[in-house]
C-alpha cells in the first residue's frame, strides 16, 4: 500500500507503522522464554490491532478474516496495546513536563469530546436499587441524551501536538475533568477553551474562554468579535479531535470494558502525534 492507501485503511502512514513494529520487535527480543509460536507475525498482529481501532469490528469478524479464533484476536490486541503503551516512543508527556522552565508553550487549547457507550448493567439487590440508579446515572450525559464516555485533550495551537489526555464518565463536567486531571501550566502560558470551561480563570489566571450571552445581557459587537477570534485560534483543537475520531473505536458505540478506554485514548493520541511528525 502507498501512503494514501495506508492512511485510509489503517489510520497511519507506513513510517509510523514501521516505528510501531520496531517497538514490538524490541519487546520480542527482550523475552527470555519464547513459548509457543504465535499464529500471526508481529507485523500481522500490529496490522490487526490497527484495523480493530480503525474499523472497530467485532473480534469474531476479525478472526474470520485472519483465520484465528476470536479469543486469539482479543489476546493479541491487548498484548500489542500493552507493548505500545510501555514504550517511551508512544507514551504521552508527563504532567510535570508542563511545569518545567525549559518547556513553555505560548497557547494551549483544551477541549473534550464524548463517545457513546452501552448502557451499564443494573445488577443488584432490590434493597440497593437507589445505589444502582446512581451507578447508571454517572455514565449518562444530559447533553448527548445517552450514556457516554468523555475524553479531554490538551494541544499546542502552534504545532497541533497533543500534550495530554484525560478520561471520565459522561456525566462529569468539562471543567471538573480538567481539575481532576491535575495539569498545571506556567504563568506565561495562555489556556483557551470553549463555553464548557467557564471559570477556568479561577485556576489559571491567563485562561480565556468563550463569552456566553443571556437574555438579560446579550453580547455586544466587541464580545462577538472576540468570540470569533477565539474560535479561529482554537479550531486546531477540533481538527485534532477529528483526527482521533477517524479511529472508529472513539466514534461509534464503545462496546468493550470501560477500564481500557483511557489506555486506548492515550495510544491513539500518541499515534496522531507520530503521524503528525512524519508529515512534517
């Protein structure tokens, strides 16, 4: 496949695929016991994992295409994900990086997106019915009118590089998710966000958010112009979210265990950074 075909079918360029394959080869060489030989090569295992993220098909369908059992596909995908997340080339920057003096970003944009998920099961005793209702309610998003998972991104507006990720249940507010992430920036860094981050300036003094109008106090011409300029500055955030949602695992209804959702968000974010570096 050429570069265009590879990007459309797997979501990454051949150069990015080669870097990820090198990570798997290095991990395989460090193993002391080889064990039973795998049915698929390392390149085939990586390609199957990428197609799982890109197309988000069931393990049974992928197993039929590759001639293996669906349980083998499940183990292979989790093994590849564990190997990639442990590699320094694929990991995201740590939280303390933002506070280091030698790394100061001029403008950082923050934004969030929601991924629909299956309704959590309500399995409990009748005497604990209120508790079970609360358990389902924490995944219900009033904005989307369905059960969702939420992921948040921090990007540099100049390079459009993803600097950090955070995940939560769908009912968590964007500003609360930002506070729970524990990220702190130097005082010289400007943080911009949409209307969901009203009050961000209480945590960071150089925070700028969209001004909201009310029926009693509509926006003036200057405030509307400032909102347009802010939207133009943070449009790179929407482009990055779109690049991540090219992988259907972050776009369609999330069917798998929610505890692995944060890991897959980090991996796809690092994948977008690698792809961006190859393009430049």
